[in-house]
C-alpha cells in the first residue's frame, strides 16, 4: 500500500517543523553553556518530557512491537514499569547530584567530573570508548529511519539517510540543546496524538472500551501474564538494575536533562514527570501491539505488526501522522545523543589534546563545529551501513554492553559510600564488565537474565571489591567533591 499525497504532506510538514525549531533555537544561544546545557534554565516540564521521549526510538515500534505480539504484557513489566519506578524512586538523589555538579563544579558534559573524581586517564578511557561506539550506534539509527522511510514511501536508503540525518544535522548544529528539547516536545505531542488515535481505532475494531479488559482472554497463552518465559522475575529484576543505572545518567544524554535544570527541585520534578509518563503512557501506546495477535493472527514477522496495523486501520492523513511519530522517536534519541556526545568531545576530549580548548575558552563556534563534524560522521557511517553488515551489529551490541559497566563508576562514583573506589576500581569494573560480555556472547550461561545482566553484575562487584581493598587511600579532593555533591 502506497502513501497518499496527504500522508506525504504530513510527513513533510513534520520535517519542516524540525528545521524551523532549529532556526528559532539558533537565536537562544549566546555561549557554549547555552548550547550544551540550555544555560541551566531548562523548565522541569520540558526537561521531564525530553528525558521521557529520549528513551524511545523507532525500535519501540519494531523490535518491541514484535515482543508485544509474541510475549504480551510482560514487556510492560520489565521495560516501561521498571524504568518508571527506577526514575521516580531515585528522583531526589541522582537528578539533584547532577544539578549540584553543574552549579558547584561548572560541568557541561556528564563526564567532566570524572577527571577530579578518578583521574584524567579514567575519564579519557570512558570518553573515547563512548564517543567511538556512539558514532556507529547513531549511524545505525539513521539507517533504521531510512529503512522505515523506504518501507512506507519507496525512497531509497541513501536518500532516506540524507533526509533524516541532514535535517537533524541542521537543527542540532544551529540550535544546540534548546533545539533538541523543543523538538522533543513537538515529537512528544505528535506521539501522543498518533498513539491516542491508534488506541481508539483498535478498541473500536475490537468492539468498544470493554475490550481493554476482555482482549487478554483471546490472546495466546501467557501473553496476559506479568512474566512470560524467558522474561522471568529474575530477568525483570536485573533489567530494573540496568534501567536504574541507564536512566539516572548512565545514558549520558539523559544525565544532560538533569544537568540543565535550574535547581535541585526542578530536576526532581522533571524526573518524577518522566517516570510517571513511563508508568502510564506505554499502557495506551502498546495496547494496539498487545492486541495485534487478535486483529492480525499468524503474522510471519511480528515486528511488522505496528506498521501493518497503521496501514490497514488508519484513514488517510493519520497514517502520515503515525509514521511521523516513528521518525520523531528515533530522531529525538539521535539528536539527544549527538548534543551530549558533542559536549563530551568539546569539554572532555579536546582540552586533553590541546590547551587552547581548556574550560572557559570553549566558544560557541567550537561547539557548533564539533556538533556538525560528529553528526556528519554518523551520517557517513549510516551510508556505509550495508558494507559494515554484521560488524555494525556487533558494535551496536558492544555499546549496549558498555552502558552498564561505564554507568557503574559514573553513578556509584557520586555516592559517598563508595568514596574509596578510585581509578583502579573504575577501570577494573569496565574491563571486567566487558570480559563478562564476551563470555556471555560465546558461552551458554543458561538464561536470558544472566546473559543480559552478567556484565553489569560483574562490574558492580569488581567496583565494590577493589574499593574495599583501596579503602585507606582516598584523596582529599575526592572526599571534598563527594561532600559538596551529597550535601545542600
């Protein structure tokens, strides 16, 4: 089924809106602090919405749609509910710490404090590994958007990458974090409208609002259960820990949302808003995907369920809106990543390479050039997507494996209880986590829970043990930093 002219116009208007937001944001930036952390003036409601949508991507409507089709409600328990709870319950801890780091230590990048907390070598190891892997991770996301564009419009993958990546390159380079945040808000509105329309159409198809409660009896066995093998209680608990690390700042772009908040209270409110949205909104957004086995029984490829529902059930114009929301989710995640990675390059890597880039000398021009070149690099990687093939897939999985091990020294390093965990603990925990990842990829560890959770478990144990061994060697500057961060 081909898209109508109206649907194509809706998609075109969406892309045009992204560009206009970039131009508007251009005039809000006076220096690098405005560009990377919105001058520390980000309202809590914008920060919370941006934190929420930055955790989604087009994968939600492809890979997770497939899991919703095959394993049902368990997806909500281990993914959305786990994220929501971990963010809400820690809303007065890590969001507050990130704000204090910006105010008291003048950070603009989430890795800046690591040079003081550990040492320069530890900070550079984490910065370089994260930046290089993100180059490929974001490149793969551009390719994913291009594949979606190709499926719905017939546009070639090359043009799809150039359209989505090129538009993002312009609005991110022009507008910095303000452009990312405002586009996040626009994308959230698009997602809400598209999600509510899809929810309404599906419950009408199933016979009315009561189908929200009755459809579960018609689904395959286990799809209505909270836990559905291999997504067991153990898997959900391990994923809760991984989400706790990732969504409190282990994913660097999410830390930036808190760093950019004007006060500790605003950061806490932003976290609570994001967490509550994770607990409530997926129940509506995913209902069509959970109901898909009733409407589309026997699908050969369950990952296509949301796309097929869109094309078969929605009227002209609204199809374009839903497709725009798919792009919105992935572009939100990629633009958010790019802004934060550019801050890491500008604030952490360049000063270590050349003294003229030291803090206080970072110009708005340097910030824009860094952003432009990094975004261009991700687009070039995406254009070579087919040549990379399995290698790219491997790099993406390595990035996923690194999130936990890198997040352990980042977040635990802010907690006074772990003040004795120094550079050896930080680097050791990352390396042991990577070793555990290699083992899980080559040895059958017996369960999906262990396969996913072993790297971060090993990282955490290593970090704590090495810290215990080194407990008598805590530098005064580390004690002072943790004192400043943990107290009002």
